[in-house]
């Protein structure tokens, strides 16, 4: 029987500062604590995801999470290779619509696309819809999960409801049930090379929302 290939999870979108690296590193930390062999791919020249891995290594935090920086079109081929060597490949696709984002979309099983509540508008959704349609020409199985990220901790009901109404018009993506709220604990954990799961109390709200998102991304496996 052929060895099963690693799962490729992509975190990306066309806007900067939406929380992509925060989500990618937190998913990686959670996944690694289940004993899986995880690699985090950083396609951003700013290197924040690989910097997080380095900080983690220097602090001796286990489980260790491998990281690779990779730029350019060759990323698609690299992902194929890495999927033979790792159980999970989590790609942090930098801050904008890039060659790397498009290349990774042709290989990923899921695109997790964080959007800030304040940017949750028709233009953002239209752009994402187009991007996903193009990628589906190469990768029909691609699933896209839109996540409200850095959401304010108040107006919980209205922003989720408004977002659900806007997203209802598109069949290229679904709105995640989990919302990642703006909480200082995300920044404090990241600064130490940790995920909130490692930094916070088990019943902390941030831990709970990250765990919920994790389930939506990875399913039960
Ligand atoms: N849920 C959150 N709560 C609090 N702070 C957050 C949250 N998500 C992200 N941040 C902070 O916001 C800033 C941008 O987040 P992050 O680096 O994850 O975004 P990004 O989408 O990866 O940005 P870029 O487009 O530059 O790659 C960082 O300082 C980060 O710590
Ligand atoms: Mg980033």
C-alpha cells in the first residue's frame, strides 16, 4: 500500500495583518501536541512564522516544530515533496495576493482565510471568490474556510450574523463557526514561540476558540 501523503493546510488571503501567522502558528502548535510530525512553511520574507519556530527552539519548547522558508513558484513542487516527509504541512502564505499563495492553493486541501471584522465587505469576498475559482481549476477539491479574525470581544452576535448573510451568496467558501477574537494572550504567547494552548489555562477563551477552529480545519483525524 502506498504511504499516505501529508495534509496540506494553507493559511492565506489578500489582506495584510489579518492574523494569518497567528492562526498558522496556533494550528501548528495544537497539531504538534497530538504527536503528529508538523512542518510550518513560511512564504513571507518578513519571516514571522519561521521566527516563531526559532524562538520556540531557542526556548527548548517541545514538541519541536520544523520550519522552512520558501519563496516563488517552486513552492507547489516543494509542497509535493514535503507531503511525503511530514504528516502535516501548514503554510503561512504571507501578507498579500502572491505567487506563493496561488501556488499553494493548487496543492492544499483547505485554505483558511482570516478576515478582520472591520474589513468584512463585499470587495474582500469578491476577490476571495475569484482567487478560489481560479485555484479550483487546478485543485477542484480545495475547500475554503473564511474565519472572522481579531474580532472585537463585544458585538459578538451582530458581526457573526452580518458576516453569515454576506457569505451566503458564495458557494466557493464557507464561514467558520469559530471566531478568533482580539485578545492580548495571542500576542504574548507568540512572543515566546508558543501557541495559546501552551501559554494559557486550559479553559481560557482563546484556547477554546483555537481548538474549535482546529476541529473545523482538521476534522476528527
Ligand atoms: N486574535 C488576535 N488577538 C490579538 N492580537 C492579534 C490577533 N491576531 C493577530 N494579532 C496581532 O496582530 C498583528 C498581526 O497579526 P499576524 O502577524 O498574525 O497577521 P498576518 O496576517 O500574519 O500579517 P501579515 O499580513 O503581515 O503576514 C500581530 O502583532 C499579532 O500578534
Ligand atoms: Mg504573517
